[in-house]
C-alpha cells in the first residue's frame, strides 16, 4: 500500500497520476476529496482529513509500506517550527505504530549546510525528525520550483515585470514540479531501497533571474524584466497578500540564503539533472497562464 499526502497539490497531484496505473494499491489523505478527479476517486482509497490530524494519519498509514510526504505551506502560520511539528509529529507517531517501511519527503537543496534559511531550515527540521524514527527515507532535494513563477502572473501580464529579493545576476538551479514528481513516483514503485539518503534534483540548467526574464520575453513575445527588491520590500508585499510576520520573514530569510549561495553546496551530477528546461516550462505552463 502506497500513501500519498497533498494529492491535489503541485507535486502530489502529479505523483498520483504517475503511479495511478501501477501495481500497488493507493491511499490518499485529502481535506476535500471533491477536488480529486472522478478518475482518481474511482481508483484510490481516500482518507478524508488533514495530515496534521493524528487520527487521520494513523488511519491512512495502517497497513502502508511506503508514504509520500509533503509538508504543506501555510502562509498564515504564526510559527514555522510549530507548523513543522504540527504536521510531522502525527507522521512520526504513525510510523512507529504502523511499521511503515519507507518514506519519501520533499526537502530542498542545501541540506546540512543551511543556517537561518527560513522556510528551508524548517523543512530540514522535518527531515531530521522523520529520520530519527529509523525508517528508510529518501529526502528529495530540489531548488526553487518553476511553478513559483505562477504567483507573479498578474504583474508579468499587466506590467511586464516580476520581482524577488534575489540578485538579478545570481545563477541558481530551478526545476519543474513534474520532474520532482517523476523521481518520487519511481521511488514509490521501487520496493527494494533501504537506508536514508538525500536525492538532489537540480533541473537542467542554472539561470539568473535576468536570464529567466530574457527567456520569458522570447516565449511571450513581449518585453519582460526582472526587478530586484529589498528584503523589507518583499516582506511588506507578502504581508500585504496575507502572509503572517513569521511566514513572510521565513521567505525573506530563505531568499537571502539562496542569494548567498545556498544551492551551490550540492554539486550538479548527471543523475541530479532533470529534463524540463525553463524555456519548455514557459511554453507549456507560463504562456497559457499569462494569455488566459
């Protein structure tokens, strides 16, 4: 039995589609099962509820061999450490009671070297807690997602600009969630692995935000520019859009760590280089969103 959390999220949805035709029975934890497609609802067992509910998690993990676990973001969290504990404690307790063999989690590049990296540091705390249970664990370690750019569709469409608190010329890896999901699906369907390892996923190339603006300009056939903002400006924007002080500061601290080379600590390898280029993602995903 495979258990998947966040089955309607960016990564979880794609993981589920990738393994739906596989040989293993699948169970999902879903707050709102109506958000699952009819095709999915017909083919999986659904445990309704939240992954921070101990009873829900215990029920979902009963008889499970492998779990795909994602710590969902919460822009309204009053404390990042408390948010991590709220979601990871039920998992750790259920692992011990239910005898789960393998867990796959979504973490980040820079694991083991990040200090004061905001949201990324919180995710690393999740890794350590799960590993402390002694379960076989694969920590998927991507950089920023290409899909994060969808949060800026409105300014890209209306003003031809996107903004972050990262230097325009800082080259960073970036990957598509479809590629993270592909790695996760392969691990979910492979019952042979044991032990605890990190699995870097770099994407196919390192790009600066100025590079990304140029690629977007070419794909969208209109001028797009990148505008770097200060950490305080970025934080104020996040709070204006509903983030709490703690969450906004966590994102600003994460941006600062990336700007200072957090992702450089995991060298790119052939195995860690995933296939979807930023240009292809812009054609497939960003362009339709901007033109909608």
